[in-house]
């Protein structure tokens, strides 16, 4: 290896070290948007490692807010324009929330005639707060059956309280168990609390909603 090649290797290694250590999310993509390499900051935004991003479509990882932006960039790249391109995007954060920001793509290549790669940088602008999930809707009778069950009532006691037969109460319990895939009454009650059907911290237990759904 001559001195020029050795210098090239040294500078390449330095560039890769800087690429890995920079705190800004950065990736290198081919002209079609597939990730060739990504730094740890970019991988962290996707909840994975740099190696697992290789070969992924950057516009599947980060959803454009305007489809027209992407088409305009694709046309410009086919014409070998070398401007800086910006795309407003949204993506799912590792914690489950949705973030939004801007992808900046700079075409880079060793020569003007060479098909460029894309140096892609992500600027995080904010995070949308996920809305509180709506309680699962149950019928009024189902809600009362669940509340009585959570309070320790037997099938016979629940039937007397609701003016139903024991078979009628069992029918509602079977429907709920099938809907929520529970095997026991204990699991059924736990599921009702987890889904927000029964109001937490209330005794005797009460259904949170009596709307049909």
C-alpha cells in the first residue's frame, strides 16, 4: 500500500469514527432510499441497532407528511440535480409515542457523473402525546355482571341481583370470556379492570360505562 492509499484509509477510518460518535441521527442511503449505513443516534430513533437498519427503506422508517415532496425529490435525483432536499416526517418513537421532524437529504458522490448516494440527517422537532385509550364498551347487563363478579358474587347471587336465571348470567360470562380470551373468572375480572370497564379504586365494584358497544 503506497502513502496515498494509507492516508486514504486513515481519513476514512476517522470519518467513520466521527459518523458513529456524532449525536445527530445520520444515515447514508442509496439513490432509492435504502439505508447503506446508519449511526447509533439514527438507530436509537428507530429503537434498534445500526446493523439492523441496513437495507431498510428510510421512508418506511420515517413517514413523509406530504407524498408530493418525495415525488419531487425523485424527479430531481433522476435529473442529477444536487440540491439539498427536505422532507417533513413522522415516526414511532421507541417509547411508543409519535415524533415528528424533518429529514434532510444531501446527494454525495466522488464525481459529478457518478450516481449519488444520499447523506440523510434527521432533525427531531417534537413528540405528539398519545391520547388516552377509550374504555372498552360493554352492554349495561355485562357491566353489572362484571361488577358483581368482581365483588365476589356467585352466579346464583348475581342472577338474583339482576333478575336473571343462572344460565343467563353464565351466558354473559361466556360471551365476555370468548371476547377477551380469558379462561377463568379471575382473569375476566382482571381484564375488565385493565380495559377500563370497571372503575379502579371503587368498592363495591362499579362499571365505568354502561354504553352498548
